[in-house]
């Protein structure tokens, strides 16, 4: 299954992402479980965390860290009200 493209991503408090998809869906993804080790641990720094940007069907940080597209979509929670 092809994953929809990410149109916009907004970093939120507590290492969460507000993700807007080309389908019109809005979802929240919790990055905390990924922040470990030397590579993903870099995004624990709030300034680095805020460098997140859309990249096709996923999101990416300034140093190249990314989340697998299916995880970003499937493990995020749908937002029912406008943020």
C-alpha cells in the first residue's frame, strides 16, 4: 500500500508531531520511543527536534533522521478536532 504524502509537520511539546497528510487527515505521532542511541538521540535536543520537515511520505530532521512511512502513519493517532 502506498502511504499518503506528508504536506505539513509541526513539532509539538513532549516530542510529538502534528502531521497533515495529502488525504486531509491530521494525526499526532509520538517520537519519544525513537529518541535513543547516538543517531536518534540527537533529536532529544529541542532545537534539533524543531528542524523536522516533510519528506515525501514521512518526516525528516536536519541531520537525516527519519521515521519509516508506515510507522509514522500507522502508529499515529487521528486528530478529531482542529488544532
